[in-house]
């Protein structure tokens, strides 16, 4: 969950070597059984917050090698979205005098969930909310996001969500609209924010037209137009972000995507399969939710050590000797006499045990 397949194989045992292919196979077969636990007493809170964003992960292939589609520009369609949604009750200082904040009781959901499975993701979020909170006593549930289609579809699965444009994207597009003004940047940005907070779409459009007059190139004018269109398409969400500062919390989705997903899946050059992305995203969410890794391993279905219908097969002495001769192949009876060198891992293991025993 923290390192590459190869490093995980090296670190799992001192006396044996596990290949990266074996680690990958184990991940692909990983299942996450439903925890059978008593329903906790439902909490009564006034506000709940849901943040959502995605990580763009590169693929080597989708289902099998060579199945990536090539577009008209000869670029491979080799990306997949790893979606991240997390629920929390608010924010609080990390310590009494700290300027840093942390989320209160966060819970994470992650996976590919493309197509029709997107509804399944939001159903899982609702099931968690319904199991842990008295929703009748919740005044508002804020959905902090960038306005993506898959995120907004959550409003169809969870009633009463209030969309809020996250601070990162709001400031990003305000900066794009005013970066060419140099000394007048702060004044222009304040006027834009005031028109969003207290004005109408017409007021905001009027400011956009004045900014376009100051644009020196067509590229700058186009950037202003596109940035303004983005804010207008998320008008109500942007207005709530600026107007309701007391109850609306800052969105940390970009940072959480980096810590929960990107640090393992996309920060460095990597190539995944679609299943690998989905399983690793689920595993990362399980880890960040405080899941017990050893318990997860114990819950996996064990592979049968022998073939079906061969459980009661009895081998004769002759067949066992024949098998040994085949195993030894050309080396014959002298195979056990061949000298072997001790590899570094075994030496390390022996030294470690001797050191411990001598304490």
C-alpha cells in the first residue's frame, strides 16, 4: 500500500524473495469483505461536509496489453480517473496553539467507479452517512468540489446536498482573469468577488467585459472569457463559497488526492491496469480509514493447495522416486552434493538472530 510491487516483495520476508508479479496478482485478487459490526449510536451534528476530487492515473493497458485506443492526434487514451470522496464533521486545530488544522472524523471512499458504477460510489457514501449520523437533525450537507459531472451526479443519490465551489478552483480562475493587470490585480479581483458574493450574473458579466478591454492579446481575452464561463456555470456554488464563510469550510480535496492517491499512484512515472488502479485506490482508502491490514489478509479466501478431486490421492513409493528423478533431471543423485553459497538475505537473517539471542 505504501511502496512499489518490487519493494513490497523485497521487504515482506528476510529469507525468501517474492516477485513483483506475485505482489500484483495478490492485489488484483484482493477483496474487501463487509465488516460485520454492531451499528454505532448515530451522532447528532448540525453540519456535514463531503469533499470530492479525482486523480488522473496513467495506464499501461485496460484489461490486457495492447488494448489502449489511439486518437486522431496519435495520442493514446491511456488515462483513468481514480475517484476520491471523503466525509467529515468539520475542522479543528491539530493542537491548542497550532495554526494547522485537521479534519474531524474523516472517512474515505475511493476507486475507479466509472460509468454506471458511479451511482454505486454515492450509494456507499449515503449508506455510511445513514449508519453513523442522525440525518434528520443535520441542517446542511455541503458538497465541496470543482463542479465535475461525476461529482454533481451525487446530488441525485443523496438528497439535500448543497454544492460549494472549492476555494482552489475559484481562486485559480479569478487569477487567470486578472493576472494581466499587474498593479491593479487586487482591485480587480475584489470587484469580481463582490459581484459574485452580492451581485448578479449580469454584474459579473459586466466586470468580465471591462477586463477584456484591458487584454493586450487574443489569448488573454480568450482566457478571461473561458474563466468567466466556468464561474458562471458554477454560479450558485461560487456564491455560497464567498457568502457563507461561517459554516462553509475550506476544501482540502487537492491536498487529500495528493496524499491518499497520487503519492502512490501518479506522482512518479507509473503504468497501471484498470483493475490495479481500482484495487489500489480501495486499498489506500482502507488504509486511511485505519483498517487493520493483517485482518484484511486473514479475510482473503485461501487458494487450494491441490487440484480439485485430488485431495485423497495417495502416491506410491515408485511414483515418488520417479518424480525425484525427474526433478533432479541431468544432475541425478549428485544434486544434494552440489555446493551452495549463502545469499545476502540469509546472512542478514542469521546475523540478526544471533545478535538478538546474544542480548
